[in-house]
């Protein structure tokens, strides 16, 4: 089994934003996770800028930055430290590329964890999309779908309840006469 970092997945997930129709992470959040200064992370990226095309990393425009700031930044002035300049944001591929420019063991471990989270998110979105497509297909096939859809969902609930009861019964400690 792989060794995990001490950073809870929820913390990393909360640092992933949806900007320009893609999932990205900000330079300051990555720097904090990697345990380096934002300034040092940016320096490392600029030294190897050819590794970061626009689909790996880009800087937010002033408008995007202000929009992000108004939606996510708190009023706490210490939280706005390091936000004087438009941040660099990294796509999943950009985060993966960061491991080639940041060589610390912490950065590599955190990077692996971040890539796994991106991958899980993509898998969840794909399965969710498949489910929505199937429901849409059912909706289009069933002419009087309101009543029939309610009936289908009721059957699904009953099936799930039965399945849950079977699981609970298997886990229950048996009492009484045993052979």
C-alpha cells in the first residue's frame, strides 16, 4: 500500500476551484501544501516556464482575480497576504509537472495525493454524467413519466432498503442454538 501524507483529502479538495471551465489550484494553496513560500514556487516555475504551457498553468486576469477574491477570500487581512498579485493557477497537468520542478520529498508526496484526488473527481463526474444521461433516456422513453418515474424510484428505494437489510443481517451476531 502507498504511504499517504498527513494532509486530509478534504483540505486538498477544498483548494480546487473551477476557473475557465477547468479544475485548478492556486499557487499560494499549492505552496502551503508543499510547505514552501509562494515566492519560491513561482521562481521555480519561471525557471522552467517551458514546462508549463497555457493548458498546464496560467495567471488569472485582473477581473478573474477580483471575482475569485470576492467569492472565496475572507475579510481576514492575513488571509489576503500574498494576494497582491494575480496568482498562477495550475491545471491537473500543471500540478503533475510541478513535481519535476519541486524536488522536496514533501512536494512529491503531496503531488501524488493531489493527482489521486483529481483522478477521483474525474471518475465521480463521469459516473454522475452517465447516471444523468440514463435518467434522461428513461424520461424520453416514458410518455406519462411523472407517475411511472415515481413508481420506478419507489422500486429503487425498496430494492436499496432490502439490500441494506441483507447487509445488516449478515453482520448481525447470531444468537441461539448453533450447530
